[in-house]
């Protein structure tokens, strides 16, 4: 059936034909299409703080860098996957690809959710920027995955080395029983043993509805010099409270861990109980650099005083990765070309210098040792040492 051509349409067609004749149109037409980014985050449920932090950072990035890149308007489509149902994340990823025709998938608050979406990215050949989920194996699950956050083996090694060198001989490990926790446990045990330490007990706590009290009692009964902890972002406050209530500190047991435990999003609520906790991590809101000062200031102002945490920089740097890749491809959003363009990118983030390893598509970054101290009346993760250019060592 022939549709009637209105005057307006006729004029568009005439301009289109002129464009083709001039050899201009294929590029300009592509450039005029918006660049659609599908952001899948836990915005409700037990891990809602991860979604809230990443969404705030992504919006801040656009506000600071403009909502157009290489001539393309950036269109953000934000979806809540509730954080606990991998099949929901997968369905949302499929809908974003098929119905919303996104050019990039991004977000992914927890490992099981990233793993569920990986086959969708592979099949659709759409880049998948993993901003939060941190189990080592994730980028190996799809050639379209690039990670902008961190990996557990990468950030766990330095605290194990520090403990072995600082008169800590006997440690109990306590980790959440899923991918990142198991990565943290394996890495801690291997590195601490290599440094001459002994792991006397390894405890795994459930991901869903954990009650840390009985596990911390077990840890206390083992009388270690220190307890090493990994729990995902959002859980640190409950651990800290039970550690305090059960009197582990008074029993002479030190708390050490990955920085997920002294999460900047929760640290102010932990107060004095957190003081003295030593962790290794890739981001502290107290990181002393002009880039971070500007970031914390802008983030706090735009979000009612909320302090940015490590997931926020995963989101902010994930956006930088997308913007820089689109600039490199001159505005084309071919998925494989974008992933190619992301490989080897280097930049200075609020967290410090970082890069994408072209072989693994994983993040290479500085890992800092930090101690919780009260500064100007508030607890902060104050950095006191660092290891540069740390890759994911695998597990
Ligand atoms: C993960 O599920 O991979 C994850 C989530 C939160 C963290 C770390 C790892 O803090």
C-alpha cells in the first residue's frame, strides 16, 4: 500500500536525497540518532544503595560532560532489577535490547545479575559495562563485557600482605557465600599464608537475610589476632554493629577487610565502632587529589549531602568509558567497535589513575591501604599506603 506523501515528508525526502548526493548523509543520519544507554540497577531491595549511588554518579557525569557525545545525544534508560533476581535482570536486558534498541548495557549491581545478562550482550553484540559486580570471572563470560569497577582478588591481596607484615599471625576469615566472597576468601588465604600467616577458620555467611551474630561469636571463640571480612556493599553496618556488640574489639581482635565493609555510604552511621579498621580498596571519598575533591564536592551538592562510595566511581568511570569509546569511533555505535575502542583506554579518575587491560577487558588501578579515622568529627577511610597498576590476579 502506498502511503500519501505529505508536503513535510516530501521536503524531508528531498533533503535526504540531496544529502546522499553530497555524500554527507550516511554519517549525519547516524550521528543524529541518540546513543541509548540501558542502565540496569538495584534501585529497590537490600542493595538499593548500590543503584542509588551509581545512578547519581551517571547523572553527575552527564551534567559535567554534557548529554551529547561525538554529535550524538545520550539517552539514559534506567531500570530497577531489585538486586536479587538474576532472571529479572536477564529479562530487562533483553527488553532493553529488543524494544528500546539500546547501544550499550550498563550497571549490574551484583555478580549473579551480571552473569545472567552476559549471554544477552554476547548474542546482541552490545557492549556491557559492568560498573559494580566484582567477581573475577565476569569479563570472561562475554567478549562484550568491559569492567569499570573492581575485582575482589585485585583489592584483597594488599590487605593480606599488610596483615602478614604487621604482627598479625592468626586470622579468621568471614565472607558472604557467593562469587565475590569466595574470591576474597581464596585470595586472602593464599596471600596471607604466603606471607607466613595462618588462617585458623573460614566462615561463610548467607547472601540473603544474614544474621552475623552467631558467626561473629564463632570467630571470637577461635581467638584470632584479626578477623578478615568481605560483605557486599550495604551489609557493613550490620557487621560492624555485631562486632561491637559481641565485644570482639575488647577481646583484642582486630577487624580488617576489603573496603566494602567500611563503605563510604554507611561509614558515617558506623561512627566510633569503625575507628581503627584497616582495609584495602580502590576508592575512598577521602582520597587526596584535585579530581576527587571536585567529584566529592559536586556529588554531595547534587545529592542532598550523600557521600559518594566505590560503586559511584564504578558508575562515573563506566560513563567515561562509554563517552571516550564513542569519541574514538567518531560517533558510530557498532558494539564490537565500541568494545575495541574501550580496550586500552587510560584516564585519571576520582579514585586515581586507571586503565582497561586490552586482553582481559578488566580494570587496572591503584589499590590503597586505609584506616578509619575521625577527621573533622566524621569517620573517613584515610589512605596511608598504595600499590600501583594492580591487575586482576584471578583466583
Ligand atoms: C558482587 O556481587 O559482585 C558485589 C556486590 C557488592 C560488593 C562487591 C561485590 O560490594
